[in-house]
C-alpha cells in the first residue's frame, strides 16, 4: 500500500530550500487518477532511493499546490536544490517518471 498524501504541507520556502533531488507529488487519496498512477510512481521511485519523495494533499485552499500552478492530479514536480527541473501531470508511463528522476538525480 503506497503512503498516503500528507494533509500537513510544508511551506513554499521549505521546498525552495531543499538540497539535492526531490519529487513533490500533489494529489489526494480518493482521486482515481492518483490511485492509478501509484504503482508507476512507487516502482520508479524504488529505482532512485536517494531521491526524497514528498506526497502532499492538494485541493481548495491549499497554497503550496497553487504556488506551483497545480491544476490536475496527480502532478509530480521534480526538483533539484529546490528548483523545478521537470513536471509530469497524470503520468501513465513508468519510463517517463524514470527519465525525470534520472534528470534530477544526475544534475
């Protein structure tokens, strides 16, 4: 069972200050698209254990998602030292997730 989306969200300044590679995943536990993408995300992340993975619950009134312009779930934002390098919206391909992870892990 994949980890749930965290209701408590970090601040944008905390995200901007992250060191190294990280994936910020926006969605909700009840979202069908989010549930369908979880096996792909989990499998791709398993190949990059050094990359931090933050699952953040999104929705109305959730400022972190708005600050990144999130409109659809799940949205994965691939960060290197707090800066966006790549973004996938409703990923349906494990290879695309893996490619984005390689970009931030190697940067």
